[in-house]
C-alpha cells in the first residue's frame, strides 16, 4: 500500500504513527516514547515525562490523554489496559 503522507512531517497534533501495549514498570523505559495514552480501566497514571521528571495524575476515567512519556511507572499507576500512541 502506498503512503501519500510519507513526505509530510508529523507534529504532536498529527495522527499516531503506531501503538504499543504498555506494561507499567519502575525501571524499564518504553521501547519508544509515546505522545498519548489510552486507558481502558480508569485510575491514576505515574509517568516519566519529556522533561525527565516523574508526574502523577489524579483519578482519570477511561479514555485517551495527550502526554509525552518515556516510561509509565508501576508505582503510582492504578489505571489498567494501557495503550501508548507513538
């Protein structure tokens, strides 16, 4: 299949280029940094942001959220069924 967009640059507001299942970990970075996350089961998210700092959200309902992260941490994350968007 041809890709008519292959010569266009991707910005943060562009559609995702791919997805990956996320297993929260306190010590292992994601294979690729993500630009957004979908959680199937609501809860909190703790993540390492683009600034290298650890951030923790309040309780979130199931849904998709724009955030840049290199790691979703196990400690502080209670959300489930997590997908990262690249």
